[in-house]
C-alpha cells in the first residue's frame, strides 16, 4: 500500500512531539443517540452515561434542549439529568455534587447540554434553578449563513446578539458556555465556499462575547485531508493570529479549543485528529463506535413532522470513535485517564444496542447503522492511520 504521507522515512507525527496528556469528551448519549431512528430509553441513557464516567471521561454530553416535537429523542431531558445526578454509581463524581475544593482542583465530571435557541437556554437555566440540569451549555454559529439559518432559525447577526445575552445569563447562574463554530471546512449546502479566515473571525468573536471554550466542528465530514486539519488548528493556536482578549485571556490557549470531527471515513477522521495533535490541540470529542450526526428524521420508520433532511448518507456521518481515539492516544504514549477495560464494557453495550436497533430497522424496512470503530470491528487501527506516527 502506498503511503499517504510523502515525507520519506520520517513520520508525520513523532511520539516525542505530542502532549503528555489530552482531554477526551464522549458525547454518545447526545450526538450518537440522536442519529438513531428510534428513541433510546431514559434508563439506557443513564446507564451509558454511568459507564462512560466510570471509564474515566470527565466531560460527557447528556442531552439537547431542542423543541421536543422537532427532535423527540430528548423529550426525557429532565429525567436523564435527574437520573445521572442521583446515580448511586457516579453521582458523587459530578460537578454539582462536589465540594468547592474539588471544583477548584478540577476534580469533577462536567455535564453538557445543547441549547441552540434562547428558549433552550431558558429551559436549562430553569432546570438548574430547580436543582438539576447541565453544568455547561452549548450554542452554535455556522460560517455558512444558510446552514446557520436551518440550524438556529435566525440570521447570524441576530444570533450573535442573542448568544451574548445567553452567555451573560448563564454565567450569572454559574454555568459554563461553549461557543461552537461549524461549517469550517464545508457545508451540506453546496453553494457555500468555506473560509478558514472567516472561521477564525467567528472563533475570536465568540471568545470576545464571553464563551468559555470553543468547539471547532466539522459536522458533515467535509475535512478529508489531515494537513488541512493541521493548517487550521495551527492558526487557532497562533498567538499572533488569535491575540489576547479584553478579559486578558490568551485566545491561542489550547485549553480553550475542542476538536470535533464528524467523518464518512474513520481513517480520515483519525488522521484529522493526528493533524490537530501535531498543531497542539489537546481536547477532542468522540462517540462510541463512531455513531452520531444529524438528528434522525424518522422514528421507527415514521417521518417526524416538520423535519427536513439535508445530509446525505445519514448513518455515515458519525464522529471519530472513542475506542479508536483512545487507542491512538495510547499508541502515542499520551495519557487520557480512560480505563480501556471499562471502555470496552460500555462499548460492548453500544454494540448490543445497535444490534437491537438494526433488528427493528429490518422489521420496518429501513437502513441499518453499522459499528464504525476500527477497534471494535478489527481489533486494531488501520495502517493508513498508524503510518503517520512513529
């Protein structure tokens, strides 16, 4: 097999040039389950969250405060938060149940929810005022105006103003706010021409209005060249480009930036991770077995009223697989804090869930979702991933 790296015998990424430790967040229960064309039970959601936390993930996405009629996969959001916060297995590890001293030391697990709209933010704040809900909320802009309108229902300038207000209100309630920038490398709407400079402008703007961290999102697998990943993240971590904010924060601080790679090819996605690592990124998101993507438009074979599909090949837009990202980091000698054996246990649970789901899909004559992880399917990473490292 010919190498995709044309640098001769020198590896693209050396073990001597990687960070000592990275932070991995698993977002299966939100991003992964929303793509299944069925509704996962509240009990299963809590069970998987418990398994992920016991495996060592310090950040997990729990749910989405989207309109329950449009995205019915999260109708149980309050019950899921109550279930995990009161869990006898992991409740004591969660930020809301930790002491101020533990929080000061960073010794806690953080729960995130998606809050794209003002109403969603208000629901999250209301939940926290009642003793449950998220520690961290996420809002999102897209550099593609059409994608942004489809996703948020508002024009960009209107959204920026709303998001600034939401950040202020969330901070007053003690919540952390993530600002996500999407369509950095492409969009499902084909007339859009991406611009890395525009993405950087959006990143700096989100930080300037108070976002605590930034998710850099390829939501449709547009990024297929690891060198382009490295190029962009090198810009993100360039002090001269990013500058210092009015609050004194160094906008090029790696702790502020999270890489979020959807991919149609797991090898491409993992190579993008390598490119980001080479640039200096230390925070990554992933899902078990690489599931996830756009919220499904059907439930058990029936269309959800009002949903509009704009991603093709729906079941092949998931994230990089948690199992594979952990294996890659271990291969590079990078600490993750993840217990591989416990990760394997929760991964096996996802495989079982997919088997059950696919059986129902066959019953209603709908496509199946396959397990996309190299480690799950083959027990090893692909050669065209490992050839990039020494």
